[in-house]
C-alpha cells in the first residue's frame, strides 16, 4: 500500500493536468477500457492507463487499481496530509479499546498512513504497538497524532526535494538507543497482518490495570 507522502508527491506532479480534456488514450486495463476516457475532462487527481491531454502532456498510471467514481473517494478530514485533517476525530478513533497499531492503519480514520509511518510514529511517541488506546492518556494520544503528522509532512517534503527518508525503527535490528528491536506481524484477528518493529525498552507494554498506571516491558 503506498503511503501518504508517496501519493501526495504523485498528486503534486499530476495536478497541472486537472481541468484538461483527454484527446487520446493508450495502455491496457482489465477493469476499465482506455477508450472510455476519450473526450472526458480530468476533474481531480486521487491516488495501465495513458491519458494524452489537449495541452500536449500525458499521464501514465501503472500497477494501480482503477474504478469509476462520481465523487471524491477520500474524506479530507481523515487525510493525514490534508489541511482539513480532523485531529478530534483521529483522537476519538485512537481512544478505542483496541491496539493502537490496528487503528493507525485503518484508512477510514488515517487515510495515507502506512506501515512505515505507523512504526516510526509509535516509536517516537514511546508507545507499544499493542497498547490499547483506551488505556493511554489524552496527552499520549495527542503526542502520537503529532508524530504521525510531523513524520508524514517531513517525509513528503523530503520526497519533493529528492531526499531519502531515514527511519529509526522500521526494519532496524537496534533502536537509536542501542536496544534490541522486536519484530512481529500484528493486525486484527480477521484482518491483514503487517510486520511491526518496536523496542520493548523504549516502548514498554501497558498493564491492563488501568490507564497509564504501570508499565511492563516484554
């Protein structure tokens, strides 16, 4: 799944074609026939189709899933890189009695947040991936959302400048403090399991006795 910064970079590159008319098509798609785009106007860009525009440029979509949509499919209030991102809704979702690593990857609440952002934000916030959101204090949840937005924004800016993003915990054997990192596929019982990296020392597990009362390291 492409993460928000990658999709945003794509959006930045293709935004100049919005408002132009398709004058020629090419490529192949199993779901949508390219000829069906002839004479249509590109109204918005959301992230093997080739669209040639009247202005002389063209767009190529590859290795992606396409479908017809009569309205935007992403709600700006849940887009972590949107100016309309609603922190209150995000905090309410995180406060549920389920592991925060599950909630972070739920695109209904955190659109554009992928596995890299999940791992890095949890490490920066010092939160164990399996910590129940209902046991975390409001300030801890606020800090987690801050790290999600900050890391995503910095990553996007780096991409636009051609810089490579360096991670602190994702796919690492040791955290920046030198502790051994744990790795395990985590996810909802009936959902997709994603590899998760965390430091048991820097991200201690919460006990189930109550919100932030005591912490136990794995």
